[in-house]
């Protein structure tokens, strides 16, 4: 099995366990330039809250998009938006990594 198939297998296993637990999940995608975060409902159908370094108010407050400072700001923003949506606990979806 190559690396990509192994990662996809791990991701599928993690997501099925989170779905079994019936909790909302936090998905993070990180690129060298930007960081994206999403809170997804237990059914997996809708995004309850999201934040990224591409958001206008976040983009203005940071210098570059892929560093630790940007990750902290995006984390705070997605937490505030999740609280506003009524979400208080999440499971971290590591996506096979």
C-alpha cells in the first residue's frame, strides 16, 4: 500500500469513530501560506462554523498566513463562532495524519 492510500484508510477509520461517538468534529487544513478550520456537525452534512487566514478581519491582523501566530488567531476565531453556533465540545479530526 502506498502512503496516500494508507493515509486515506486512517482518515476513514478516524471519521467513522467520530461519527459513532456522535460529536461535532474539528477539521484543520494547513498549507504553507494559510490555515483553515471547520466545525462540522455529527452527521457530516453541514459546516457549523469556519475560520481561515483568508477571512478579511483575520487577514488584516496578521503578517503571514502560515505561522503559529496565525494559527492562534484562527483557533480563537473558530472557537468564538462555534460557541455562537451552540457547540461546546468537538473531536479533532486528524485526517489520517
